[in-house]
C-alpha cells in the first residue's frame, strides 16, 4: 500500500509506484471523484475533448418535415 503526506499547502506527492502503475508523467492531470460511500477515486485524465472528435456515430435517419407527417 502506498502512502503520501499532505503538506501545509494541501499538496501531496503521488508515490512513484502509483505514478508508474497509472502511467503518469510530469504535467499530466488527475481527476478526483468522491463516491457516495466516502471513497475517493483518482484517475488519470488522459483524453481531451478534441481527441474524441468523430467517436460518436451520426444518426442515419432521414429528416422528414412536419408537413409531410400530417394525415389529411
């Protein structure tokens, strides 16, 4: 189990074994999420929004004007 101390400024150094396991390098960012049970999860922020461009499928549905939907 890795352990770190909090400085008077509220900072910690992530232990080397954790940095290696997470693949963290200098200037990488991490995200902390507090779960409902009080557990805190730390994860590497590896994706930028720009990196996700094109990952969602575009809908193949044809647009139909409302006027064409009326049954008279």
